[in-house]
C-alpha cells in the first residue's frame, strides 16, 4: 500500500512543520510577555520619578499616545517611495500598479481590501500633489488606466 505510506509520510511531514511553527509562535509569545513585563517596570519607574517632582499628580488623566498603525507613514514617505518606484520602473505605471508596488515595498497585506482602498487614496493624493509640483505627470485619459511617470520622462516621450 504505497498510497497509505505516502499519506502517512506526508502527514508526518506536515505535522512536524506545524509543531515547529507552534514552537516558534510560543517563543515569540514568551519574548512579547517578557517585553510587556519590562515595559510595566519601566512605566512604574517613570511614574515614581514623576511623583518625586509632583506627588499629588493623577497619572490616570495623562493621555497615552496611541501606537501608530502599521500602514501609517511619515509626511512625504509615500511621495518619496512613489518617486523611487517610478525611477526603478523606468516607465509610466498605472495608479493600481503604483499602489501595489507601494504596498509591497512597505510589507502591507495586498489581500486586505480596506487597506488597499486606503492606500489607493493615499497614492492618488500623493500623485496629484506631485503633479501640481511638476514632479510627476499623468498620461492621456482619465480613470484607472492613466499612466503616471516622472515628469521629465513623460515630457521627453511626448515632446
């Protein structure tokens, strides 16, 4: 029964891979828990130091800054990345192609539809802003088929 032994071998191989993955995740969890413990100790130490300077302070009213979302970028990051991607491509790209390349470069999930829409909007805003500053130019037409490129390349190709 070759089929049964092949299935058993495959199952054993899959099972050992899953066990290894579980071990990796458990190790990551241990590291995160250790980091959490250290952060709690750090905040307690800062709180104690603050109370040395102002013993009656109510630290519960001190607002915690939210952690930036993973897909958040600093001002100008998206524009710089788009310009870099257009230079690398050496040709005009569609809005969709640019968005996909930006997301890939930033390690974002292309299967997340809401995130894709957010990034399309951001890329579109960056492209329009850069077009207004003469950095990029849109090709002929309108809509998702419009090709965008570096202004000097588009101008040279059409001029």
